């Protein structure tokens, strides 16, 4: 710990613990990896938390509202097509549990 006061004297600095920056979280035999949809293409997992992206001035759920309601996809706009492809890859990874986090708007 370092204290600075008006004097020119300083207290000794305690040894800092170095923290490893990683996208893996491990505890009690459970491992969580935080990554992008692009990185998991072709893989499967027990569970996936899909965090909705905000891209090109819209949330993905705004583009895919009809699909979330069970309607077939028939929108050929560029960002809508890329959203449906990204959602398909992300939603098809888990074998047991899919959680989707959608913005409240």
C-alpha cells in the first residue's frame, strides 16, 4: 500500500499480486469461456449465454423480432441477413441450455 502525504517520505509499497488477464473463469470444476460467435463456429457446448449485439444503430432483436415470434425469415436487407446468420450460429452451439440476453428496449 502506498500513502502519499505532504512530506517527501513514503511508506513502503507492498508487493502487488499480478493478475492474469484471460477470457476463462474457473471455479469448483466449472469453466466459463467468454468469446465471440465467430470463435465458436463448429463447436458445441453444454450451455451458451448469447449477449445481443448492438450493430449498425440497432439491437439484433430489433431486426429479428418476427423470427423470435416464430415467423419465417424473408428479409433480404444486408444487416438483417447477417443478424439471422449470426443468431443461427450462436443459438445452435449449446446442447442443453441456451440463454439469450436482449436489451430491454
